[in-house]
C-alpha cells in the first residue's frame, strides 16, 4: 500500500498547488509539459517491457487480450462512464467536475493497474512512484483550470489502487516469479502505448488492450492443469 499512499498524497499536494495557480498556467505550457511527460512514460514502459523472457507469449497475450478487449469494447465502456458522469455533474458545481474528471484520468490506465499489481505481488513500487510524480504534475495542471475538486480524486485513487494491491497480495502465494515477470512485460508495452497517446503519435485504444495483462496468468494456469 506504500505506493498507493504516495500516489494519493502526490495528487493531493499537486491539486493544492494547482488551485493556488488557478488560470495562471497557459495552454501552450500545458501541452509542452504533456509531451515531455509522454516521453518519460515511454521510457518507463520500455524498461518494463524489456524484462520479457517469452517473446511468443508476449505476442499471443497482446493479440488475444486486445481481441477480447475489442469484442467487449472496454474503451467505449470507459468513455460511456465518463459521459454519464459528466452529464450527472454538468449541472452541479465545479468541485464535482474536478473530482470526477481527475478520478477518471488517474484511475483508468495500465500504470494504475500494473503498478498496483506489482506492488501487491513483489513489493516493487517503482511504477507507482513514477505514476505519483506524473499524477502530481497532472494534478497541478488540472486543478489550475478545474479547481480544488481535483484534490478529492486522491480518495478515488487510494480506494481503487488499494483494492487492486490487496487483491494481488492475496494472489501472490498462487503465482510464480515468471508469471509476474511476463505480466509486467505486457503491462510495460501498454504503458508505452499510453506514452504514444500523450505524444499524439497515433491514437491507441489502450483500454481495449488491458485484458492482455492477464493472459500470461491464464497461460500458466492452463499449463498446470494440463500437467495434472
């Protein structure tokens, strides 16, 4: 839970700083900062992806997982949730708007899931620490335009990532290091895709790729069943 706590605090602090700088950060500066962060995200993702040991499993995981995601259309579901929430709060107040917008951005994504999984499985919080730095900067940018409501999204992040981390820690006795390694490699490539989106190189539906993370786990479970 250490990584999640740090992440939540970074959002809270960033939100407070941004609210003090409300409407003082130009769109041009925001865009440049986003591009710089996109490059950092790509490096973080590549570092994880290069841990891969079974390249064939990586290819199969991405292909099969993305196919499942496309059939279910996870990305569209996420967008629908955001649209529904936006309609619910659009007639209310700025605080609610900042809270919901920031919560969706900080909670939905491969870094939140992979960081929480690695934290629970191996006590490795490097992804969550990197996400904390990124989210803190994003929180400054968001709250400078959306207001103090962004700070409250720290609660959403704490609950969401905390649940994933605790669940992963309970699963740990049933997983071997090679499984965690392959899941991390797939997650690393998804993080690269997030960086590509931030750089606006080409729009990638990362949400539809999320099932890929769990294909290595299903593969090793299948292997164990076959052996018996």
